[in-house]
């Protein structure tokens, strides 16, 4: 019987594709069926991703549970010494990072104090709402605007320069000066 199946498969594959009603294979394409297949594949992909996420979460939970079980086992056996040694080892591993973080924080605060000098109060009020790193980033990005010199007043075209808004030229005073000079 296997010979018959093989022969049938060979016969079918050797024959050119035929189309019903005289259509070519391209015209026979069943778009709704293809879309249904694609939709089913997408659903299968979503299901696989969900199963993978569940599996990964279960693995993480299992690791946490194993760690907690180990601590519990050691506690029940009275092996506090090993637990204490593990905690001390972790603390010792983090000690250099703690010292470095403290030094960096002090340097950052000192730098921030220097950078904020001379900034207007309305800017420093806004900067106070940010943490130190964000403040320095903001100051660095906007340094040109924050440290721009005050704009010079526009030129005075009314003849009142330096007189507090009064005209620099007083016609009556000028007439009195000329009369006195030339005795007219």
C-alpha cells in the first residue's frame, strides 16, 4: 500500500495544476481563505508569546522561591552564620560603590551651586523642582540663554538721553543762553 500512496503523490505532483472553469492558478487564489489563515497564524503567535511570558515569569518566581526556601532552610537549621556571611559579603561588594556615590553626590552638589550663581530667581525656583542631575543638564543645554548679557536699551531718538525722560534740549534755556551771549 505504501507504493500506491507514493505513486499517487508522484502522479499528482507531475501533473500541471489545473483550474476549474478554465481559470489559471493565480485566478483561483482564495483571498478570504488566505486572510483567515493569516489571522489564525497571528492568533497562534499571540498565544505562543503569552505562553512564553508565563513560562519566563514562572522561572523567575521559581528562582525567587528557591532562594527563599534556601534562606528558610538555613534559618531552621540554625545556620544564621552562613546567612550573615552572605549578607556581609553583599554589603562589602557594594561598599566601594557607596563611597563613590557619596563623593559624586558631593561633587555634583558643589558644581550645581557654582552653576546656579547669577541665575535669575524665577529660573532657580523652577530648577528647585528638579533633581541635581536634571538641573545641571538643563543649565548645560540652555547656558547661552541663561547667561546672555542683559539687552542694551534701545537707542533714544527723542532727545531725552540721560535726563530721566525730559527733553535734553530746552528751547527757552537755549534762547536765554544765546541772548546772554550775544546781548541781543
